[in-house]
C-alpha cells in the first residue's frame, strides 16, 4: 500500500474512488475537497446499491467518489472487498480505494474535543469503540491501495494531500483565476486578492488621438509600452504571480482575483490586464478577463488630473 504522486489519468474509463477509514480520520474533509476539485461525491451510500450506481448509463461519466464507513447500511468488509474486486475487473471503470487511518490516541482526543460520540462506542469508552472499529476495518485497510495516516496532519494538510493525489493533472486548472481592470476614480474593487496600481505609467488619456480609444486598441498599447518603466514592472508583476498562484492552488484557494487599476480604468489597467492574461495563459493558467470601467464616461476628477 502506498501514496502515489497523483492519481494516474484514465481518459477511457470512469474514475471511481472509494473512501473509507476510521471514524474521525478525515473522511468528510476528504470528500469536501474532492467535490471542490470536480469530483461528484456521495457519502454513506448503501453498499448493496453501489454496483448498480456505478454501472448505470451516465452521459457525464465524470469522476465519482463514494464514502462509506461502519455506519453505512450493509457495511460488511468481506462483501465490500468482493464487490470491489468485481468492479476492478470492469474495462470501463478505473477503481481506486482510499483508506484514512489515524492513531487511537489522536482519534480519542478529536472525539473528546468535538464531543461527538464514536459510532461503535455506545455505552463504553471511546478507546474501546476505536479498537473495535479498527478490528472491523482491518481487512479493508489491507486491501486499499492508497492509505493516508492523518495522525499528524492538520485539516489543511489533509486537504493539500487530497489535492496532490486527486486534483486534475494541472493543479492550476483547478484554480479559478480572474484578471480585472478598474478605475481608482470610481472606487477600489471590493473582492480583489491582489491589486496593482498602474498609475505610474504615462497616461494615454492626455494624448488627444488616444483619449477615446482604450487599452484594447493597438495605438494605446504601443504608447504604454514605450514608457521606460513598463517592461520591467510588467515582468516583475508577472514573475510574482507565477510564484504566488501555484501556492494559492496548493493551499486549496479555489478563486483568485488579480486587479489592475489606473485613473479611469480605460487605458493602462486594461492593457496591462490583457497582456498579463496572455502571459499567464502561456504559463498554463486559464484566466478570465473583466474590465469594470471600460465603457465608463470620463469623470470630472479624471479630466482634472494631469498624469
């Protein structure tokens, strides 16, 4: 039993992940992360209906994760292993069995801390219930090909490990990235994670033939690129994003919004956002670009500002 670097892709098969383990070891956390990264998840599904579920016609055929434990109806380890062997032999299913384990002392601490009742400790100490469950689950633990011991893992650690194993081949593909432009004259974007102020660049607004154009027009872009500060600043911002974005993804942050601002939100910020989107796409990301003030009429405050 081992922890692979990542779940191997099976483009011609439906990915089926079975998740079980000791109560309190992190099954709910694992299933929540799997749902976040695109898996369809079902918890405590009746085992006797599992074969019917995974073999019924399904146009989507997306990856499916099913959680079960000692509380699940029909939970008989021998019967479950026989069913798993049957499913593993099907040519249209790529089956993986994940077992979440944890030391008894840590499980006892977690149950005492949360004041939850252990499912097999009715009328007896928690440690006795944990021991009984471990004995019951031992055949499944031996049969599972992937095991994660969560004894020393925080919730965030477990989330990161699940993402490493079962996220899409490109971890960045699971990150929803938005690049936006805006005008400071009309207020800051309220939900941006990173904001870059591009007002240090020469303003095309004060070039009469460029004023009515936008950062999406080539003459405006050429004007901005002629500013001696643009190339170096752009490269530094790009490199910073390439450093940070994979780390956001690794920490399980599903959405990142990067905003570029200028005075009116029509020239410098628009051009920079568009150019940055091109650079990040070349690096394997898939950003969405939004321009908050592209269609806005120049404000009096902008008319008075000479930059």
